[in-house]
C-alpha cells in the first residue's frame, strides 16, 4: 500500500500550507513571533500615550525662540553695556510645602541698586506645566526684592525672575532642586 494513495497529489500551495502548519508548531518560531508582537504592541502603547499626554515644554514658543537665538545675538551684544545684574537667591535646602524666602538682588548698568520695579518669579516644572506657578516679589530694601515661595512637589524646577522697571525688562533663570 502506497502512502497517500487515496489522496489527490498535493499542489504547491497545499505543500506550502502544510509546511507552515508544521513550522508554527515549533516553540522557537512561536517565541520569536511572540517577542516581535509584544514589542510592536508596547511601541504602539507608548506612541498612543505620547499623543494623549504630550510632554510639556517650559516655554510655549520654544521653536521660535531657538530659531531666533543666533539671529538676535548681535542685539544682545549691543544691549550688554546697559544690562542690569540680577542674582536670584534661594535658601538651602528647599523642601516641599515649606515656604522659604526667595530674594532677587538687582543692580542697574551703573552698579547702583534698583529702587523700584515690578518683579515676577515664575516656577516651571520641566515635566508638567500643570504645576507651574507665579509669585510677585516685593521691594524690601534698595535693590532687594523678596517673597516667600512654596513649592508643592519635589524634584527639579526651573525658576525665572523677571523685573520690569523704567520701560525695560530683564530676567534671570536658575534650576533648583526641591526635597521631599
């Protein structure tokens, strides 16, 4: 008795399908396909998460500012002799929900303490704009602006202090770390 005598001869497509069925029984092929499938699904999940919860940037117009940085360099060089000196001071260590006095020392281009102006301190959370906040600093002494600042979360914060006085504005930035 011949093997397969009662069946019709297999065509090329039938042989290929039989070979695929046999290959899919191999645990090695199943393992490789499972790894590829899980990798694709995880990547799709990460991409979907990035679209639903996009990472926030510190500045909304970051692209325009970066693009214009080198084009505006000569303007900044011309303004350097009239620039004011600002120094932002925080006590060490900073802790969550523990208000600490923040100070901004300001001197004009002649080295004299500034005696008036409006100062706004803005704290940015690099990974989430939902926690950003602003605090107005008050003039407490010639050239010194201060106010208590309370950070609600631990971690890195980007702090920008901006003074508007006499039709001019200057700012300084600092990255700080807040402990738990």
